């Protein structure tokens, strides 16, 4: 049985502590979605992505090579995950320029398509793996080693002023009323489904592509 998932908020706060200990305080920005958007003191923007497993799940708005990706729109991507999947303790956090991340995701997806996979063609979930899977979409723990934050953080640490100071007025209002949302994101659902399919079929996770079509 898999370990229970670490709440996204806890992983997020660990990454915020790491950033502040490195001299980079983040201010929460308003968002109409559940996207975790922040601004640095220098004006650069950051999108935080949390994951319990060593994978970055990216959703495209179409199957075409120039599709818009749900990691675009900020200057940086802050990707945080537990060192041991789904286990409280130390985290590993990558602070990646968004253009670098987007280019890597597009390249890996195209190389996967070039391998003539068994697919219906409407591929809108473009994953990259941090483990070495032996495929173009794997081994990003080494490929992006230069982007790993050197400061340590642990999900078992108590909430710090870093996390509290990084919330906007909306966050504080929700916390005061006890109405913080626990809903999953689309990426969370896709990640969980990928894990379950792999377990049921015995097929390795990196070969599973889940197609998402919303509306239309």
C-alpha cells in the first residue's frame, strides 16, 4: 500500500522556507484558479508546482507542437517534491526558468512522438520524470541538477513566518474561517490515475500517457 499523499500546502510551505532562507522572499499573487503564483522582490514571477512523486505533469491545451502549456505565464517554475516519494521528511526543490522547463517538456514530448508510440494522437498530458527512465522524458534529477535549491527544508517542520508572510489577504481570510480548500488539481488527479494504472497493469509509469479533454 502506498504512503498517504503529503498535502500540497505543506510541500509549498517547505519550498517557501527554502526560498526565503536563500534570500528570496515570495509574495502571493491573486489567481482565479488554484495556481500558486508568486512575485519576487525583483518583480520576477514564480509558479509553484508540488508533486508527491518524481514527475512533472504538464497539461497542454491541444495536441499540436505549439500548444499552450499550464506551466507557462511566469518567469520561473518552483517544483517541490519529497526526497522519498509520498514520505514526510526532506524535500528537493528545483527553481527552473520557465522557458527552460517549457523547452524541455516540448522536446521530450516530441521525442516520445517520434518513437511511434501506440497512441490515438490527442495527447495533451506531457510528463517529464526526475528518475532515470531510460527515455527522453526521464533523468531530470541530473539534467536539472544546477537548478536544485541548496537550502534544506523538511515537511515535518512547523509552519514558519515565511509561509505566513507569503500568503495574500485572501489566504489569510480563508485560514481564519477554516475554509482552506482541499480540492485536488487536474495534475493531482492525472498523477494519481497514472500511479493506479501502472500498479494495475504492471506497465511502467513513464510509458503511460493520459489524454485529457475538457469541454467541447
